[in-house]
C-alpha cells in the first residue's frame, strides 16, 4: 500500500494507522497505536478511519469540490446570462450604422435619433446602477467566506506563471495610481492582485496603506496583521503598523513598534527617525 510510508507525526518511529475525522479535534489528524492507547483521539470513536481509507477521503473531497464548483458556476450563470442580454439590448438600441439608418422608415429614423440624443444620459444611469451592486456583491461574498480562510493554503504552489505576471501588473498599477492620488482605483487594482495571490506580503501591506489613505483605519489594521500573521518579521508591514499607531494616537505602541523594527532590522532609518520624533 502506498500509505504505509506515512509515520505518526508524534511518534516518528511508528507508522500512522488511523485518520481522525472528528471535526473538533485539535490533535494531528494522523496517529498511531501509541496515540490510540493514550486516548488522545477518543472523543468520538466513530469518526476514525484506518489509514488505508486515505484515498477514499481524497476522492470524496474531490467529488465535493466538483459539486461546489458546479454550484458556483450555476450561481454566476444568471449574471452572465443577464450580461449577454444587456449587451445585446444596448447594441440593438444605440449601435446604428449609417447604411442601416438609411434603409429604415421615417418614423423609426426619428425614434432612433431621439434615442441617440438621450443616450449619454441613459448610459450614465446604466453605469451607475452597475458599478455599485457588483462591487458590493463581491465585497459581501468575500466578507461572508472569510472564516473559510481560502487564502491560507501553503501546501501546493498553485499560481501559474501567467497568473504571477498578471499579479505583478496589478500590483505595479496599484502603486502607480497611488502616486497620482487615485486612491479608489489603486484599491481596486491591489484587490485584483490579492485575488490572484492572497498571501503576498507586499500586496497585503500596500492594501493596508491604501486603506489608511482612505481613513478606513480598522481595515488597514487588519491588513497589516494579516501580513504579520504570515511573516511576523515583514519589515514593511511592521513599519506600517507603527504608522497606524501614530495615526490612531497610540504613541506608546508606535514607539514600541518602531523600536522593535530597529532591533530586528538593525539601523532601519525610517524606524530610527520615528523613534527620535516620537
Ligand atoms: Zn503516535
Ligand atoms: Zn482526533
């Protein structure tokens, strides 16, 4: 059996013989006879599988995964259908070639011109109603699934070369936009970058700084902490957190934060300057 090579993570000398499927268990999921004898996983004996069933677990999850993806596809299908309808209807109403125009009866000619003259107003209405709900729907979904922590996967490198390039482009664009003080657009770009690579520390830190500029301080604080949870010594995010403390009048914490940076990244000039000023 290919599973025979897995050893118990607690007793490395033993082969792992079981998989604990008890959801609330905080022990390692793989365990051996010695673990079993010390009652480590004995809360719910029905939720334990022999390790030979590993391939069943993987297969079942893959099936569940397919089902979920299918559900998402269906959920978005309505939006895609509606988009098709919208594009068609708009083109039919406002997109008229001169040759077509010439062949149409007089009554319709007047109607077309009336429609085209009102088009600028109409298009403003359409843009306005689309912009807000779509953005808020995405935020709503992102917020709702936060606890699932989709971004915390480290066991497979699943970002393709192409996605990585796209990520870098969004990140650069976001940085440029912020220099031109186009903060909202900058936020949009960094959000796109983070959809591709949610654990990138520079992107997380950049988003935090953008949120600071928008005075969305609580969210900025969360971003910096997200980055620091991944790497507690990420200097840029440590500095940003310091500036967050200044911004929120927490002088003492700011001081400690910059001292900490200067200790870890010896002689960090930004940190030293802040320590002197505080
Ligand atoms: Zn063990
Ligand atoms: Zn257990």
